[in-house]
C-alpha cells in the first residue's frame, strides 16, 4: 500500500516537473521578443534560481571540497550551456521545434557510449538513434531545403550536446559511497552557472525597465515580472526539485517516459499561448523523435562492474536521462 502511494506521488511529481520545465520556453520567448537579449533572460533565470537555492547550497557546502570538478562541469554544461543555447534557439525557431531537437540528447549519449567508452550497444538502441535522426529530419522539414533558421537549429543541437554532458556528469556523481546529493549538485550548478553567465551576458548592460512593462503572449499582454517569476520559481526551482524527487520514487524507465512529456507540454503550450503551429509532418516527426529517444535511453546495457571494468559507467540513458532537468 505504501509503495503504491509512493509511486503515485512520484508520478505526480514527475508530471509536475515535466509541465514546469515545458513552460520555460513559452514564458521566456515573449520576454525575448519584448527586447531582452536571450542571454539576459538566461542570466535572470539562473541567478534567480541560484538565490532561491542558496539555503540548499549552504546545507551541502561540503560538496565544494569533495566534488569541485563535478560542480564546475555541471554549472558550465547542464546549467549555463544548455539553457543559453536553448533560449538563443527559441529566439530564432519555434519553442516546440527547439525542444524536440534537444531530445536528440539520448541518441547522442549512445554515440558517446559506443565510440568514446567503446561499449557495445543493443540493436534496439541503434534503432532508437535512427528513429530520432529520421524524426529530426521531419521536424526541420529537410525536403524544403531547411526552411528553419539554420543558426537556430544549430543552437538547439548545441543544447542537446550540452545535455549529454549533463547525463555523463550526473552519472559520475551518482555512484559509490561518496555519491553527491542531487539537490546539492543542482544548487551549486545554478551558482556556478550564474557566475559564468554574469561574465558572458554582462547584465549591467540590460534594459531593466523592460521588466517593469509587459510582453505580448499570443496577442495577450502579460506582465514581464510575472513571466520572469514563472521562469525562476516554477520552471527552474520547482521543476528541478520535483524532477529529482520523482526519479527517486519511480523506476528510471517510468521517469524517462514522463520526462518525454516535457516536449509535448512545450509544444502544446507554444501552440495555444504563442500561436506557434506545427505542420502535420513536424508533429509526426516529433512523435518519432520522442519514440527514438525513449528507445535509446532504455536499451543501453549497464556498464560492466568489478575492478577490471573500464570507464565511469557514464552514458546509461535508462538511468541518466530519467527526468532530466535541463531546460
């Protein structure tokens, strides 16, 4: 009975996390179109999240001494890299398309496993990679001569590559007696990301008056401060924390399926709130991308164990990408 209740709570948290993450781009795009630079929006999101998570960082301050490389890499790739590339991408291409391209990450992890770690992958995993790439071709409509902004597509692909770094780093910090607490890693990842983005985005040059105005969301006027509050409190802090807790309560496979709903939520919200309609081939391609991503993340064999096993075990998508909190 208690186990069933725990799984129900975990499923609810996973759904909440997917919804919260899926709404980040929909809330950010109106701010970008109102005149804020994408990097400034990312800086506001990460810095705001870091300030809210300061108590968690203080509680896990020993991580700075124990796992400095993990925290630095997580902040650079999983926080600053993914979000900067994703927000820059949605400033040029539809939100749903950018997130679907980012969902190539599980397939890219398979390439890491096969060619960097030199571990075999299953036939099903290879099929997942092929499906994901084929679905991507439909999403960007390659038969139309890449009708989307090429720079936007490349930025979304860069976000996917940074997400691979998140998967690998998460794996390195998840095993062994000195496993890093995920909430602590997230808190310090946000802090590191905020420092890096401060140097890159140079927020002192931002037009702060825009935050006191409003932004257009599909024809409706919404207060910019309200959109920013959603991005920081819901799409960052709440999304990260519910995602981490849900993975602890669910099996990786179940959490991975629910995580795929993030792309669905983002696409539907962008369709309803931003009037970003996708064509029938793009919708079909999106379904194929998510199917391939799920197959890829659930079909990789686990790393060999024992003193002679090589590598770190990084890149097991069945475990790493379940409920991935990156966008």
